[in-house]
C-alpha cells in the first residue's frame, strides 16, 4: 500500500529504461508514469540490458552517451522548479514514524 502523498510532476522528463524488461514491467512502457502523475511529455530512452545492468560495463558506456546527449540537448534551458522553494510549500510525505502511528 502506498503511503506517500504523490503529486503530479508537471514538467517533461526523460525516462532511461533497459531494453530487457522484467515480466511485471513489460506491459508498462512508461513504468507507471500515467498522465495523472506525469501530465507533460515523457521521453523514453532505451538502453541495453535491464535496469540493473545499465550501471555496469559495458552498458554504462551507453548510459553515459545518452546522458551526454541529453545534457547537450537541454543546455541553456532553465531548470524547472516544480515546487515553491519554501519548506511549507513542498508536498509532505509521511515519515516511517507517522505511518506507524495507530
């Protein structure tokens, strides 16, 4: 059961995803980033291997190339600020102690 107070992320983002999917993720091309959670466009970049292998040789080299390409394409663009900078404005997710309270 989810205990977090999920807030939609209204900005476009890039999902780096392994080409090999575990059985539970095969039918989820955006891995659960539904329009309710991610209303802006989601760019999917497929990398060799599965999630765990994206960070080890030789696949990490492909990840580095994809990240470098992403940085080059987005250079000079302002970073989105999804939430106000004040702590009061940030969405609250309960701490484990808050979740455990009866």
